C-alpha cells in the first residue's frame, strides 16, 4: 500500500482528492492537513510516501512547507494548483507532478501511475537520482560523456563540439545537429545518441528531439498536456507528455524562469 497525505486549506478540494483516490485500491489515505504547519507535523509523524499538496495556502504555502523539510523527510509530491504559472516552480523543487484545479480524472490517474513507478524504483534501490549520481561518478572516474560529434560534410569529416549544439532532431536513420544556423547530419539513432550525452546538459523532450538545457529560455504548458520550450534563438520545441515527466524529474530545475 502507498500511504498518501492530502494537504489543502479548502475542504471541498480535499474531498475531490479523496474521491479520486477511491479508484486506487493500492492507496491508503494516511491523513489530511488544512495548513502548511499541520502538514509539516503530519509528514514527520506519519511518514507518507505521497503527498497531494496545494500550492496556495494562508500562512505557509506549499513551497515554503517543503523547504522546511530535511532531504530525508521529503515524500513524493503532486502539487495542486488553480494557476499554471506555478507549474515551473513546482518542477524546480522536483515535484513528481502537478494537477490543475478542478482536477481532471485522466490527469489524476496519470499522476498516480507516475507515483507508482517512482515508488517501485525507490523500493528496488534504483531511484533515478541515485542512478544519475552513479553515472556522474563513473564519468569522473574515466567513463566520459560524448564531447564532440563526427559528422560528414561535403565528403569531409567535421568534428562538432557537443557544447555548440542547440538541439538534435531525428530524421529517419539519421540525426540532425542544429548548431546555430548550421545543420550537421549523422548516421545514428536518437536512443544511441541520448545514451552517450551528459544528462546534466542534454534532455530528451520528444521521441524525435533532444535539447541542450542551457539553450532553453522559456517553458510553457499547452492545453494538450504537452509543453513548449523556447530556445535562445527563438526556436520552439514541443515536449511530449511521455518525455515531460522525464524532463521534470531530472532536469527542469536547471531551466531559467519562464517569461
């Protein structure tokens, strides 16, 4: 069973989460809180694995409440908000997901699927953050990430430094490196390229796109539940729902503020 805590100052909002959780036989509601302070006390005493947390609450909002918890006390968090302007900030504090009020049943079920997956990883000892640290430790010991690409151009071999790449696009059996106004084509797969790139610098945002994180300037949500990234040169790239989850878990805290 997954122990869950519901935190919202509005009784009707808490009831809405309870109703949604009735469909999940593996979720046990450990408790409810109507303020940030009471949520802190319940998290420390009940040790819930999953918290549905309202962003805006009087006295202490959801972000401040989380900031007062030690790293070892942090549960998985699904934010509840009526304003999508808080979504990026939620990602920065490594929220598992966010739900817009009024809560959509399909989105709620999707958030639960993500929570189950993360908890399975944690319980199996392969939680994503630990895996990334291991990969980074391996790189420091000699297993380095790809630093340049070997591309063909006009019958010649061209070396393209990885830190000059803005984004990478899939094109059949090839990938296209976007380097400012220049394009370079490689015979490679997106999966193969992704595995060789430093996850602290590049993120897969779509089955056909990888982006350099330091090129991202804006992040916006779309009605389709996808998202839209805008790069420094004005290029707009869609983040699919599948990869949006991966992005926020590992990388979204590195992005600049949305504007």
